[in-house]
């Protein structure tokens, strides 16, 4: 029994020390401690994280839903899941959850981060194909394919488009300084300048071609419309810029404003230097993206739509309490004059009867008050009209508080939402269905109308085609006005209608000498190429056999090089109005062209109309007719050409087939062995759809060779130019197109005393005859 | 193609019309003011096919329209007269015409070609014709209907 004792004092055989050395104590146990900490940090157990949790923290289906784990474990859990090959699947939240207003709004703001949404986006998204372009989400075409209906609306009724994606820029400063600044980026030959007397008083909207700094005629950027506004002592210039050009123009203007000190040191004239140095002090530039709503109404009935939906405010008393009025000088509103003028032009049957490009500022009642119960057709008011009121734009009619950006926030804040509006109306109305139009609870809205004259030359297009109104609205009121216009008989269109209207009007839509135009050309050529190579080989047009060198994109530089024998760096489109009209006379009278500067780099914009049959398409070739061609045009075909690549393609395909067969055999062998378990099943690579393989690329090269060296003499007739846009034109009841031809080619044509050209589509051998007209408003 | 920028040569014979008062302006036409529109009102143009407009008139008359009104302006007056006379022949005896003439004020925009000028407008006058074609007997119409 005594042997069981341990300590010597109790009878055991072990003598304990009187003191313990803590260092020694710890050191002898250090290995143990290390092993313990190691096992805590890296458990050798093959348990997953959620399995290690204490029982009271465990939840159902923890492994599937990471959110049931405590937050600190989630990352590790997901790591583990990835290792085990189970992709962490997140269930899509239920529709009911997604549709809760707050969640829906969150989702919408998330989607708006990359591409800006217009105010009418949701209305459009329900009815239109939406595309993402120029960093905006833009309605392209209505889902009901109403192509012809939209044309009819633009020519006989009213077509409504949301063009709020145009970005306003405000320049504040004195007229002289702005004029000086714009003299470097515009040219007087292209038409009236920014500071022309016709525009400075703000009664009319102008448009101007912008070029890169001091580089006219090269370096074209785009066309901008502008409106002047008197802002007390200073003048404001509001530029409206297409989003495809906004970056270029913004950087150009900021360069002009802030980085001009280097340049000015070289200037000799003292006065000029003074002016230039003062740019940044005298001119303030500010962008207002997504501020104004701008709707475009086209067609004769657009005036009727507007007169029905815009009800002017006659009495200042009625709107005195509107919050946005509080900071304004109320004597400058001229409500009576505006109301009178708007009434006097009420019965006009088409906007093209009014002064061209007139700007009218109105203060109108909330558009929801005047909606009809059902959608109806636009009808003109029938009353005799006094010619006097059509002649001039009365004074003060163009002023508008809308340009004062301080009131925008107030207007947006004070706006009654649709729900509130309905609630208010149902509460206050005495007779059901009747709405009090002078309701003080709804604030008035300042708007600006801008007339567009449309065609004013009866020889080119029927007078008044394309005429209409642009309406500029404060933020927040886009949808309200939009719906009212729709109810009064406007038909909505999208970007496709903008393109087709430009085609019908014979305008250059995004001309190819601007960056925006080049980008657009590239995008379309990529699309066409993809579409072409998606076809099976037997259905593809063999462009080599048709002698079409570049079927997807127009090689302008090569064309100009061929016609001038000099290397060409850049090119430009002729925009000088006097020159263009003199060229038109030369074509009419079949006389030789005058000599111009930079003729080897110059493209002439032309509008082509077919003489007989034929349908023009994009990228069609404009060719120089030979002597007898005009008489024999019915039997004029491009002769068949040999395709040297055909045999190459066949050989290549055969070789490729052999390789594929080999590979197939290999893979099937591998598969079998894997099934037997000889090889560890390695993870299969997921091939992403990205670059086409080398073989596909080389085959494509054999179908359409991309290295184009010469185009002029690539087919039996010399190529003068290309069509950049072509389709059947409803307004001409003919196939028409907009194209560009080299200046030297036009010269060569007129030397042969002809004024018609041959056109051939890229997919056809048939040459057809077409008349050419110079486009005078490129 | 005549346009705003016609050189002087072409302009000279037309100078009497006072189409272009000044070299500094380009004349841009506006749409003329229209009389009351309706289903039975037809505006005769030079561009539209003559036969097509004749057929349209015939259709309207045979479908039971009691009267149709034809408007012609300027150079289209002759066409308008022709059309009305053709109708009279086609509907021999059952149709009569009544002619009114008038003057229409046309407004032109004067667009400045230089920076130091403002927009302007001018009024031109053009003769117009308004022909009322009405049925005296509805024989054909009754049969067709």
C-alpha cells in the first residue's frame, strides 16, 4: 500500500524540489504548447467550417447558404466550397422580393451606373428595343416594327423621339471673347458662326460645325446646336452636343480655356494675347449632363400636339406661390405676351409655316391636367391665321427661366408624383372625371420650344418635310410631358427613326471624317462581318468573284490615294457652302470643276437617286461610267472574276479535317482510358467563346482579303466613291443614298461631260444608273 | 437644281419676281397656309402623278361624296383645271364644277449669309384656284353602292 504513495514525505520514493523554476518549467513544455497551438490553427480533422460550429449555432442547409453562417466564417466557407468543386450557387431572389419598390430602385440604380438612363427609360424599355450606345441606354426601335408607320408619322402626323442624351454645355462670358474662342474651332465658310447677329439675341437656335483647334478643313468633330440666353449682364451660350462627340468637344474646350498660355506667348498681337489670356477668367464652362429633357417632335401635326398639351399660364397671380418663382424677377416673365403669341399661332397647320429655328419660352400648366381620357389623333385647330404673326418673332418671347439652373432642384422637389397627383385629384374633384386646370397645388413648368424648319427647298425634298418642334423641359418632368404628347396623338420613335429621318432628308449622319463617324463605321462593319461569317459557305457572297475589294467598310484613304497618286494621311469632307453650290452648278451644267485647295484629300458629299430600278445598299460602289455605258446600262454587268483563293480554301479545309479527325481519335482514346481509371480525371477546360482559332482567321482572310492596296481599278469601271447610307426612300418613292466621292473623281466625271454615275451593290454584278446631287448641308 | 445659292447668272431672268432681294440673304420657302382640310379636300401638286390624283377624285365621287374641293396653287393651277375638266368629262352630266380664284400670301424666310445680319421674312403673293366639283345626280353612286 505504501508503494502507492508518490511523495517522499508520505512514504513514496520521489523527492520534490522546494522551488520551481518557471523558465525551466515552461521550456520543458514548449514542444507541447507548440503542438497544441498548431493543432488549433490547422486542425488535422477534415471537418468543414460549419461542421465545427457549436450545436446551438448550427442551422439548416448551412453548406448551401453561406448567409446562415456567422460573418467571420463566410469567407473561409466559400473557400472550402470552391476547393471541393461545388460552385456556390446563389438562388435568384423571388420575383415578389425583387418587385418591392425599394429593391427595384436599388436594382435600377445599379444598372444605371454604366449606362445613363433617360427619364423615359422605363416607359421605353417596356415598348422598345434598348441598345447601349455612347454611354447611354437608348431606345432603338419600337417592338412592333413600325418602320413605315414611323415614316408616315414624320411626314403626315407627329413622330416623337426622346433625344435627352444630347448633353448641354453652358459657356458664360462676353460675346467678343466667345467669338474669339470659337473662331479657332469653326470656320465661316461652313455657314453662320456662333456669334452671328441672327443668333446672339437668343431668338433663334443655330448650328455650327466644330473642328479641332486650327485644323480646318481637317479634324472635323461634329455639329452642335446652340442657343444664346441673356443672363443679366452676361451672356450664356448653351451648346447641345451629341454624346458621341462630347468627350472630344469637352477636352477641346477645356484646352482652349485653360492651356492657352503657351500659345499666346508666340502671338505677336498684344490685344489678341490679352484676350487669350483672359479666356479662363472671362468664360466659365460647365456641363449639365442629364439635366434637360429634350424631345423631338417631327411632322406637320406636331404643332397640334403641342397646342393641345401645352396650356400657357395667363395670370401671374396663379403661379405666385410656386417655389421656383421665389428667386426670379417676376417682371421678366412676360406671361401675357407669350400667351397671346401662342394663341395667335395656334391654328397653324404645320410648324414649317413658322419662323425657322425660332425659340419660344413658355410657362405652362402641369401637363397631367390637360390629358384626354383616351389616346386620340392630333387635329389642327381650324381658324384663320394672320400672316403678320408668322413674319417676326416678337420680342421677349424667347426668354425663359428654364435656363436658370438654380431653379431645377426646386422644380424637381416640388413636383407631385403620379401617385400624389391621383390622390390629390380624387380628393378635390367635385365632379368625377373633371379636372380643375388652374389647380394651385400643381406647380407650373417652364419649357422652351425650338422650331425646326425641315426641308425648305422644293427641288430637293417636299417643302416642310422633317419640320417640327424640339421641346426642352426641366428635369423631373420628362415622363409627364411624354405621356401627354402620346395621348394627344404623337407616335414614339427611337434611334432608328433618327437614322432613317437623316436618310430621308439626305443628311450626312455621323460623317466618316469625324471620330464618331469612324467609330460608327467600324461598329457596323464588325456587325456585317460577323453576320457574313455566320452564314454557311454555300450561302456566302463571294466578293472576290464580284470584284468587291472591301465589302464591309469604305476605304476612303485608299480611294483618295488612288485618285491623287500621292500618299494621303487624312481626308476631309467639303463643307464650304459657296464651293458646294458652285460644284452643284458645275454638275448641272456639265462643266469642269473649279480648282480647290487640298483637292487630293477632299471628299464630296453626294445624294444619289436611282434613275430606274434598283435598291441601293450600304457600301455600294459609285463608279465612273464609260462612253457607251449610259445607253447600254440595262445590259451592263461586271464580268465574272476568278477566285484564286478557292482552291487554297479547299486544300486548307481538307488538311483541317484531317487534323480534327486525329484529335477526335485522341480524345476518344483518352476518354476510354479515363473510364477504365488509368488516368486521374483532370478537370476539363471550359473553352470560353472569345477569339476565333488560327484556322478560322486564315480562312476568313481567304474569303475576304483584308490587305487592300488599290480600289480605284479593282473592277471593270473605275470606282469614284462609296455609299455610306442607302435604302428605299419613301419621300422620293425611289431608292436613294448618301455617299462620298473623291473630288478628283468628280472632276474626271465632268471632264467626260456626264453628270450621272453608275452604282453597284456589293452583292451584285449589275451596274445601275443614278443621278447625283451635292449635299449642301453636310 | 435651283437652291438658295444660285449664282447670279441664273437669277437674272427671275429678278423681276423679287425672289432674292439681296445678295446677302438666301431665300428659304415655308409651307403655304392651308385652307380647311378634310376627307374631300384635295391639294393638287406638280409632283404627284396626275393619273393618281384623278383616280383619287373619281374614287371619292363614286363612293358617294357629294362634293370634292380641289385646291391648286401657282404652277399647279393648270393641272388643277385640267383635272376638274377631266372629271367633268368622266362624270358627264352628273357632275358640275364651280371655280373660285384667289391670292394666297406666301411667307419666305430670308436667311442671312453673313454674320452681321439678322433673319428676315418676306411675303410673296401667288394666285390660287379652288374648284368645287359637286354631283347633280347620284345615279352612278347608287349603282355602285
